[in-house]
C-alpha cells in the first residue's frame, strides 16, 4: 500500500472503537504499520479484520492503560522489534461520571486521571526516545473543547483534559530543536460512545462519524508536518 504514511510505525491507544479505531484504519490505509492498543480484545480484532481486508497490517496489543508497568513493557518490545516509533496517538479516555465536584468517589477521580492524564504521561516518558530515533517522530493527543468551554459537572474529565493539553504543549516546547513534533487535537463533536454517554438525548446523526475527522490526524502524523505545540481542530 502507498500513502502519506507509507512504512511508518504508528501506535494508537483506544484503538478498538470510536476515534481510535477510525484513525488506526485510516493510518493503515495510508500505508502505516499500526500497533493497536486497547482493553477490549474483541474490538481490536474487529478493527484488525477491517485493516487486513483493506490490505493493511496491524499488531494487536490488549492492554489496560492503568497498568503503567505494561506500558513500560510495550515500549521495550517495540524498541526491540522496530528500534523506533514514527507516530504516537494518545486517544484513549474515559468520561467517568457527570456529577457535582464534591460528589465524586475518589476511585472514580483516580481512574479518570490515570487513563486521561497519567497514562499519556507514561506514553511520553516511555516513547520519547523511540520517537527521536525516527527521522520524523510525530505525536498527537486527543483533547476536548470542554477545556475552553467550562461546564458544570464535568469535573475530573475537564481537569484531566486541561492538564493533558498543558503537559503536551510543555513537552512540545522541549522538542522544538529535535525531529519530533507533538500536538493536541480537539475533535469537536463526534458520533462516539462517549458522546452518547454525555448527551443521551442528542441527535447523534447531527455529528460527524469518527472516520470523517481523520484528515487532521494524517496531516499531523505525516513526515512533512511542521506544526508543533499547537491545538488543532479536527
């Protein structure tokens, strides 16, 4: 297969459904070798089937991002197998619950922070060196418009996404004189399971499907991308 990402090694988290699955399939269609990371084996297999039917290649990694040691081990495996990573997509996230700030259980707060923020820091920590081994390392993390449009009852999710943005932009500043670029993508309203969870009464058909917003991901993943430290609207 040929495309803008031909022969690039790309890791995508939350790749079993929604935006992550759509991005993984699009990357594969653009010629990338994709590493699919998610908790759900069945969902990963469905995405893998679609990629292979289209002539692409994928590696499946069933992994709970709250298992930080497993992220470390994955980095070691990819270092041994490929010696580099060309593209990193930090997409996996959970909503948690919509509730008054003082009503959250500590367990819920911690889970949202672990998946939406701490796991992405772990990805940066583990894959920074491998991205630098690429001729054009590209990293992107999925944020949310709730960071700029403050809403009641979105406590842990909004806080985690605000911290994620600042973390990625700070890292991007550190990368300014390297061959690696790191950016944030705000996908906007997209027809996903999380969106349905947050807005159960909304007409989902008014929102774009995940595969309609993948152009921005390809552009930021391409070797010729010069953007760094930006918040990009999908």
